[in-house]
């Protein structure tokens, strides 16, 4: 009988032999199918990511986030931070990146996020501890090969236990066995198209008062405050594969071109947090941000692949002069990331503190 543990028993460098072996081999799987998740389950994510200035600066540079408070200690102190924090987009991308191995590595898509709250600034050197709870699971009525899972996730400082960021996130997750569904229903089409305001106003400057004046004017004129941002950023390898890998995000969608060739996108797709961060950077370049507060109703509407260019569009929804410290007021925006074909790929509501006139 052949001793198959003998290193010379099979020649692994022979392509025909190797092909036959691969056909017989079981794949040691990563990630979980939809059926794994049950409401109430708690998962502790274990990768050892430590926030760093290097990671934050790499993220900010690549996504065009140039707010000096996250680059320079003196501006950080002027803005009321004890020390220079890491960027909140990098923080949330790291917290979510760590969870991918347990929650979404099997594939499927990141559909949206809600109730994003930044509890306190996060500092370089902080080791992360991240936990998630399954809050909802349901069958997708339109895609029998997928289920839809919602988790609540909290990212904490592993040493102090303090919560840094929390959110509720929804993904499409492949099922091990397809479900029987009616294939989904088509919504009714409106021939006339939705109503849009005749006039879109832009704030004259980048301070809280500029946004407030523009909103006041818009209300009197039956207009909306909404504008485009000029910059665009084309998705290259560094953005699509490099940044998610740097956050330990193991989703194959971002770095395995072989697997993604047969998927609906036909190629690797950008990490939703990268797409979002680019559109937010475009918006922040036209405002005097003081602090990020929260995000709601974030949705990822379409794929972003290599070579797509991401632009930004912003609508101003509300200005609250009483919600911030002396130096700033709270503005709620709706931001949209769109591609070179003017197709929206991300939208979300953001409340940020914007500096007042000095
Ligand atoms: C991280 C990470 C992964 C990523 O970052 S992946 C990159 C970011 N995400 C994407 O690129 C996804 C882009 N979106 C799409 O391509 C399409 O939305 C998609 C997923 C192909 C679905 O297109 P549809 O036209 O079929 O979209 P529907 O609006 O009909 O939605 C399909 C079902 O999903 C439900 N749904 C959609 N959004 C949400 C949401 N925010 N919350 C809850 N449920 C949502 C919708 O109700 C539909 O349900 P059915 O029962 O009717 O199927 C990572 O690994 O985590």
C-alpha cells in the first residue's frame, strides 16, 4: 500500500496530479453562511488591531481627508482635543474591518448602517476590542441565495473598556441552501418622476452661520440648500484592496479578483467605508468641520469597482445653534457619493459640529 504521508508519494509540482488532488480536497472554509446567525447571538471579534497615526494618515491621504486637527497636534488642541486623535472614518473602518472575518467574509454585500455614534475621540496606540450582537435575520425576498442580517456593533478601547464608536449594520449574506421565495415584487413606477426643488442654493462660506443663512433663505424661496463638490477620486488598487486590508477586512470582494470575476460586479469592489470616506472628504473640504457627531440611514446603493470615480453631493437638512459648544453649531447633512455616470452609490445623513464665525 502507498504511504501517502511519504513526501515523495505524490509529485505536487505536476500540474495534472495537482489538479486531481485539488478536485478531491475539502476546502477549509472561512466566514459564516446566513444560517449560522440567530437573533441574540453575541460575537467577540479577536483580531489584534491597534489604531495608529500611520494607518490614519494613510487612510486620510488616500481619501482626501485633509482636516488639520487629525494631522497636527496644535490644531487638535485648538479644536478641544486632548491630543491628536485618529480620524473617525479610519476608526469606524477599523472597527468594521475587524468584524468581517466573523460576520461577512462569506461574501454578500454591505447594504447599510444606522445609529452611528462617536462616543469619544480615539487615540493612536489604542488596541481595539469589538463585539457584535445579532439583532435581526430575515430571508431576502428578491434574492433566494441570500439572507439579510443586522448586527449591533461596539468598538471599545481594549485597555479601558470605553466605547469609542457604535452602530447598527445590515449585510446581505449568502445562504448555504437557497430559500424558496416569490422572487420579490416590482414597485410601482411613477411616470412623472419625483418632485425636485426648482432652485438649489449653496452656502456662501463654510461656517455654521453660512449654512444657517442659506437654510433660512431657502425656506423663504421654496428652494433647497444642496450642492456638488468639485473633486473626484478614481478608485485604484490602493483604495479598493489596500485600505480595507490595512483594517484587517478580509472580505473577498475587495482583494480576490479571481473569485469576483464570476460575481455580479465582475471584479473586486470598493469597501463601502472607503467610498463613503471619499464623498465625505469632498463635503468636508467645503465646510469648517469642528467635530463628527453621528450618522444615520447610511446605504450602499451600487457597486464601486476599479476605475470608477467618486464624486460628492450634499444637501443641508438642519442647523441647530444650541447643540454644540460655544465655538460650533450642529448641522445635519445628507451626503451622496456618486460615480462618473452620476449613479448614486452611497447616501447617508450626517450630523457634524461646524465652526462658528470667529
Ligand atoms: C464591508 C463589507 C463589504 C463591503 O463593503 S461591500 C461594498 C459596499 N456595498 C456594496 O457595494 C453594495 C452595493 N449595493 C448593491 O450593489 C445593491 O444594493 C445590491 C446589494 C446588489 C442589491 O440591489 P437591489 O436592487 O436588489 O437592492 P434592493 O434595494 O432591492 O435591496 C435588496 C434587499 O436588501 C434589502 N436592503 C437594502 N438595503 C437595506 C438596508 N440598508 N437595510 C436593510 N435591508 C436593506 C432590501 O429591503 C431588499 O430586501 P428583499 O427582501 O426585497 O430582498 C462587509 O463585508 O461587510
